[in-house]
C-alpha cells in the first residue's frame, strides 16, 4: 500500500488534542441531596474542577480516537496496486465462436470471458481507454476508445456467442485501425484460441496478449451428413469424430422426415473419425436428422441436418407428338410431376412451372419457364431460328449456370443438321459450333428460357449416359432448390436464395420459427441470419401458389469441436497471460471505503452520546423520582416528607460509616498481631 498525500499525516496532531481534553475534563463528586434549591448558590461557589486527572477509557473516547484516525487515513489517500491488465489504450477482442459455448468452465467459456472483461472495466483508471471487439466470422466493434464504465458494461452485455468460426486476421486488422495515432496501445485476445488459421504468422505493430479460457474437455461431434443413391436405393451416411483422450462408444440416432429410423453405435479411438451408414431409406425421404446420444461440454455439434433430393416439387408440361427419349429422361427426374399432351390438344395455361415444347411452338406462349427443342423457324424470346445447316464439331460455350456439369460432349458422334440460332442479348450460348449455337439459355424479366436447335432423333445424344445428367442440370436450373449444391451451408455464411420464374414473394423461416421476407425486391438480397444450426424453410409464392423448400445449417467444424484450448495465437509478437496475472500494475485508491466506515463510526458516536445524555436527564431510582416529585413547590406535603426522608437518610448513612470504621479498625489490629508473631518466630 502507498500513500498519495503523506503530508496529511500532520493532521494526526488532533489525537493528542483529544487526549488533553479528556485529561482536563472536570471531575465532580457525585452526592445525593434532597433538593437543589438549597444548594444552588453553594454549588456555584464550591464547584470543584480538577484540571488534570487520570485518564479514564470510555467508549465515547475510543470512538472519537477511531474517527480521528480514519480522517487521517482519508487525507493521506491510501492506494493499492491491483492486478488489472487494462492500462493506457487497451483493445479487448472477445472471441464469440462456437467453441466458446462449451460448459467446461462455469457457466460457459463465453460467460467466463465476459465476466473477466467486466472486472477489467471496474478497475479502469482515470487515464485508461478501452475498446471492445467481438471476434466471429466477421468482427464487430462494440465500443471504441471509451472511459464510460456504464457504456462499456452495457455494450458488453449485448455481446452474443455464435456458431461460427473466429477470424483473428480480420479482428486484428480492425483493432489496428482503432489504434491508429494512439500511443501505449495493447491488444488483449480473450478466448480459447480456436481461430481460422492464416496463411502465415500475423504481424502487428502492437503487443498482443492471449488470455486463455477453457480446459482440455472431451467432446464428440458429427462432421458430415449426406445421402446418395446406391443400386437404386437411398442410403444415408454420417461421419463422427472423437475429440477425447479415451476410446468411446458413441450411439447415433437417425430421423427421416421427422420420424425415427434407427440408432447405431460407433466405437472410436482417441482423435479418430468413423462413418455410419443407414439404409435403404424410403424414396420419399427429403429430410435427414442425425443426433449423438452423449453428454459433452459442447452440444451444438451433436446434431446435424441434411436435404435428400430436391425439397421443391414442380409441375412440368411436355408438349410433344412422340419423343420417347425426352419422355423417359423427364420421368426419371426426382422432385417433379410430369404432365403430357400433344400439340393438337395443347391449350395455354398458367398452372405449370415449366413447359417443354418439342418441335412445336404455340401462337401464344404461356407464363413460366420455357424449354424449346427443335423449334420451327421464326422469332422467339430467346432470339431468331433460321434454316437448318450442317455442323463440323461441337464446343463448350459460356456456362455460368453449370448446365454442362459432369456432361461429356465428346460422346456425341452423330448430329446431322441443326437450325441456325441467333441469340437475344440476354441469352448465353452454352453449346456451340463454328456454324451456330446448339443450346441457348438465359433469364429475362424473372423468366428462364432455353432452346435446343436440333431434333433429338437426328443425334445420338439421347443415347449417351450424359443425356440424363444434362436434363437433370437443365431441370435444376429451371426449377432450382433454394440453395445450390447439397443445400448445406456453414453457420454465419450469407446465402442467396435461387427463385423460380414468376416468384413474387420469398419468405425464410429459421429454426426458432422466426420469419423474414427476403423478396421482393428481386433478385433477392442475401440472407445473412444463419447463425442458428438447424433446418431453414423457404416459401416461394409462384403464380398464386406456394412452393416450399429448405436448406440446412450445420457446425461441421473440427477447429471448433476440438475443445482443447490453443497453446498460443498465430501472432509474431504475442504472449500468453493468465487472467489472474498482471500485465501492468494498476493503482487503485481505497479512501472511499474508509470514508464509508468513518460515517458508520460517527453514527455510532452520536448514538452513544445521545443515549448517555438521556440517561443522565431521566431519574433512574425511585428515591430520585420521589425527590423530584416532592421538591415541586406546588406539592402540599413537600417540606414534611422531604425533612423526614432526609433525616432517615442521614441516620442510615452515619450508622453505615460507624460500622465500616469499626470493621476496618478490627482488621488492622488483627493484621498487626499476626505480623508481630511471625517476626518473633523468625528470630
């Protein structure tokens, strides 16, 4: 402990002054008298005051001395050094990634880190400035360069843990921008160190201190969940990892379309991964949900969701005379309802999501998506169709929609003739030749249109294994799933919904059943509220009816599921600091607490003084009460009773004094005789 104003010790001179006052306090002999009326003049003349006497220790004296000592301590301003790492200009980066939800540190790692920061805020000095940054996939500034403790506490309580990764590179870049032009800057990273690995060590111009939170807690996690068709049977696969120091038997449950399917147990060595297989599943299965039956410090990686096939079912109308190749290819596609008619029976309607015209084009085109195969010559939405021509060889054109994914064009050996196609400005040539494009595709005014310029019967394309794949890619482009690929994204990643032609409203409902409208306007804005893991439902209103789709968000992150805290951070000038250790020494004054105690002492002194004053003012014995009552001038028997009572008191007092004197004389005589006998015996 140090004293900031040692010169204030001169005020300690008040202590001997208090003692002098008590030494010089008059000492009056107490006597019981009949009335003060006869003694007023005598008391004024004979009042005895002894200027110096033996000091008597009383509670009132002790309280006054204690109050004087406390006042001296307040004046000299005692202060102590606390272990607060916040000094000068400090930037705290609070990790909010998925692993911070682990409960190995009570109540959670995130809450423990937040409580640590709260203690640092309480110990802020008058010259200290603090900035708060949360570190997830995208860092966020909570407070910049503030001394306001109330504001810092308020913003800290608003911080929330996520299911995302932690990007240390972006967080340090943001912290560096806050520290521009400020001297004596340091950065504190509080978390378990599970961050995205940079390509190389991060270099900063300020010291970076890592305060580690968490223990080496065991954990098991689902790392993948998917489905595939094997020998015409739908099979589900799940990958499980054991991030524990011991071998574990981990049961895994599987639900299909929210119905329990089965449970299997997987035994894994420490740090190992394994795969579980379920099947065959029903062909109508669209949703998979796997769950681990185990108790670990982290629970968000114990469940996973996956989409099996396309969750949106579209209606397709095929207008053809007789095209067995096209009919067979469309009937094999999952997630569609196929309707067929002939050109002679065709009537325009708006109830189909895709209309396929084979060798025929009606005078009035229907609404919705359109696919033309071998259209007659004329002018169309996608461009102009001219006379047939021969081609030399086939090439791949511009394919931004991946219509040719996994399609081998080299297997096409026969293609006699094709119509010459001149595309519109928005149409993209997907398959080209030196003479003319073979396949056009594009989107105009929220409507997708594609056209094949040749007859399938004039080519061996329909006989190749690539043809069903090509048709699947084309249908997925026309009738896309809400999210491309397998419908799975990582937590925190923004997602753009693929809308169907004619869609006028898109709504997303998250796992907490909270709905958000992402369209209109169109194209829809990216949806970024994907922090919660689980199933997200997508509803599209197309031509008056609702199409329901879905996508899933899973953790699937080994860096977050392996709960052992990182030894250090990938920073060149970083260091590890325990939360209880100091980085600088922070001075903290304690005189306000002493002042509060002084107030209590003064209250106790006042209470004791007032209590003694009341006891002196009020008569405590019956004789005193009678004396005051009989001394009243208006009392009729005042003189008679008072004289009788006074005489009795004097007689009793005189008798007691004689007895005491006699007893003392006898005791003195006996003591002298005993002393004389002992002296003779010694001789």
